[in-house]
C-alpha cells in the first residue's frame, strides 16, 4: 500500500472527516450524518472462488451509523487512484458480503458505498451500477 493510500485512509478514519465526506458526497452538503454517531465497521470480508477456496477482500474505511445502540446504516469509502472499469463490480462484491452477514439479524440496515477518485487521468469507467451493467451486455 502506498503512502498516499495510507494518508487518505488515516484522514478518513477520523469520524468528523468521514461524516463530512459522506455529507458532502451523498447528502448534498446537508449535515445528515453526525460524527458522534459513528463507530468503526469491519473492512474485511471473504468470498469463495469457483473451486470453493476462500479469498479475503479489504476495503479502505467503513463506519456504522448508530442510533440508540442499534446500527442504522453502514457507510464505506473506497479510495481509487487509477481508473478501474471493474470498480463497480468490486463494490457489488463488498456490499453483497455485508448484506450476507446480516442474514441472522433481526433488523436489516442499508449498506452505502462511495468511491473517491484521486487520479489525474479522466475516469472513463462506469460511475454507477446501471452504467456498469449496461456496459457489460
């Protein structure tokens, strides 16, 4: 992992910075997510390949939004420094693993992923799932 990646993850690990990023990117700058309601969430999940061999997948930073001791939502920020046409598919896998982990939960909470692109080249890969799926058919 490069120094830039570590710096981004360290900065985003602060609850106030994380909340500001989510509020700016997802909620149009409205102060919807409060730093004091955030707790660290797991960033590692596993998945089986076609031979049933388990592999790890890691995300950059993830936090639970808590309300009255209950998880209200899980937000994840992924940093990307190079365009990657498979990024939205990777996000599908991450989200799927987090929803799968909720199977036994009484209450199901939403999982919300965001990707921050820090590269210099123009991002010419899909920017959302609808475009991602359309480009693969």
